[in-house]
């Protein structure tokens, strides 16, 4: 078990490092865009990003998701590996092409239905290029994940993020000087990324058109379609409020909500992105090699560490959200602090499902995963219909929280029939008390200026939490001691 925990720590550290850099880049871009763009423009920025995320999910068709689960089964001979790669790549290209064509034809009608200003149509159209390339790039990135090349994965993704931001801001500010110029830069960066990724793929794998397998295609589709629908329902769960907000209250309210949502999402992704990308391949491998009991023990330990990190994060954000949003996004988005913590709480529950639904994933119960996400998405839509007219952005945040909690409850009920993950109640109680103590201490700080408040609260809060962790967690304390000794020597 310990080798798996160590491997998770190493893989997660790669993803944490890469994702931390991406997060930092995002946080650098965040205050620039919130000050440079109007609330209406920022709202459209989020709407375009959301629409493309949904379109990319369909363009993947679940095929790229099957790489992580099925790759190991086709590595026994070069012939089978070539057949696998040829099939995945060819089918992915065809699907990407079809979805891009549908996107180009359907987007103008969607904008008209939502009442989006016609001046923003260029933003949506430019991203069709991104939509064509992105699913194919994800195929190659999943090859890197499946083969354990996490370091290379992060080098490529961080480089692409850096190039994307540089090009997008340059075109927005200096050359095109219109919102659609930002999206031109993003599309160009994705093309550059594609050139690098496919050079690696063609160097290491043989792609032959005649080796495309109809049988493997059906297997990929059978495995992937439920995942596609599950991902689609997940995206609806997390993003349907954007479309409903713009339809009910226009681009300005959408812009306010997008800031509150994005701020919470940045914090959640720093923890969950790294964990989910490193965790799934590891527990699949552990389940195959060592069986159910070791996998349950491993996942229980992972859930314990999840609570150690996420409970203080939620309490800390509740205390500093206004200072953080005003510091990064300016006073015009200060109201977002009223609902942004609710979004973080919801995203934390949803992110926990990466651990909780291991039983369903390992048993290939993709239809049940689909049922969970579809039910939660339905709850989100109903709650938004009830709350949005009166409570606007706050109503959308409450709807998100209720829907995400629903998803976690259903996941536990269904997934624990196959893999039982033990929840350490003492750990939860301890860190709830520790986080509450930290919240009460830092909430008294008021130095008149938001950025000074933020620095003081983060410093004191971190000191309290780190002390509390080191007092209780023997493994973490021993690990920290080894690092300290290594640095001194």
C-alpha cells in the first residue's frame, strides 16, 4: 500500500506543480481581464468558455476517456498497440470534425435564443478552430497520463497555458483590440500545442489507417458513450446556471457570477485537478494488481488526506473571499463575495466524487455515474428556475451547492456497494474544530485595506492550520521532518 501512496504523492506533486503554475497564470490574467473588460464582456468570456467546454465533451465522444481504462490491455504486442492508437486517433478526428460543423451551424441560433448581443458572435465563431483541435490534443495528453509521463504532461500544458495567455492578451490589447481577439490567441496556442503533441505521438506510435478496428471502436463507444453523457450532465450541472442567468438577467449579472464562480473554481482546482488526474490511474492499477481490500484501504487514506486539505480551505475562503475578490478583481465585483463561498462548498462536494465513485468506475458502471450526474443536473435546473428570478447570482450559487451535495449522496449510496471507503469521523471533527478556530481568529482582522487584510489573514490562518496538522498527523510530521533534515544537510 505504501508504494501506491508514495506513487500518488509523486504523481500528485507533478500535477500540483503544473497546476499551481497554471493557477498562478490564471490569477495573473484574472485581475487584468476583470479590470480591462466590462462586466458584460467578462460574462460573455465565461459563456464562450462554457459553450466550448460542452462542445469539446461531445467532440471527444468518450473515446479519449477510454484510453486511461483500456490502454494497458493493448500494450502486450506492438501490433495491438498500433491498432489501438490508429483506431482511437482516426475515430477521434472524424468525430471532432462532425461536432465542429454542428457547432458552427447551431451557435447563432443559440445566441439568438438566449438574447446575447450580436456583437459577440465573432467570439463564438473563432473558437470553432479550438474545438476542432482540442479533442485531438486531449487524446495525446491521455496517452501521456496512461504511460505515467506526468512531468512531460505538465511541461506541455503549462507551456501552452503561458503561450495562450501571452497571445490572447497581446491580440486583445494591442492588435485586434476586441474581445474576439482574446479567443484568436487561445485558438492559436492550441494549434501550437497540437503540433508538439502529435510530433511526440508519431515518433512513439505507429498509426496505420488499415489497422483501424471496428470491434475496438464499438468497445470504445460502449465504454465511452455513458462517460460522454456523464461528462455532459456534469457540465450541465456546473454550467447550466450561466445560460439561465444570461437569459434571465443579462450579461452584466452573468459577469458578476462568473467572477465569483471562477475565484472559487481556481481554489478547488488547485486541489482536485491534481488529485483526480493522479488518483484514477493509480487505483485502477492497484485494483488489478492487489485486489479490492488494498484498493479500499488506499482510497480511505486518500479521502482522509482530502479532508485535511479541503476543510481548512473552505473555512479560510469564507473568511477572506471579499478581500481576495476586491484585491484581484476590483470593487465592481465585491458583491460576488456574498455567494462565492457557497460555490466553493459545492465544488468541494462534487470534487470528492473523484474518490467516492471509484467502485462504479472500477466496475465500469458508467450508466450509474451518468444517472448520478443527470439527477444532480436536473436538481440544479429546477433549483435555478425557483431561485434565479428573485435571488439572481446568489440563487444560482445555492442551486449549485444543493445539486453538488445531491451528487455526492447518490455516489455514496451506489458506489459503496462495490468499494467501501471508510470515512474517518474523528478527522472530520478535528479539522472542523481547527478550521472554525482559524476562521474566528482571522475574521477579527481589519486593517482597512483589502490587500493588507488578505496577507495578514492568510499568514495567520496558514500558521494555525499547519500547527494543527503537525500536532495530529504523524505521517505528515515525519515527512516534513525528513524534508527539513534534508534541507539542512
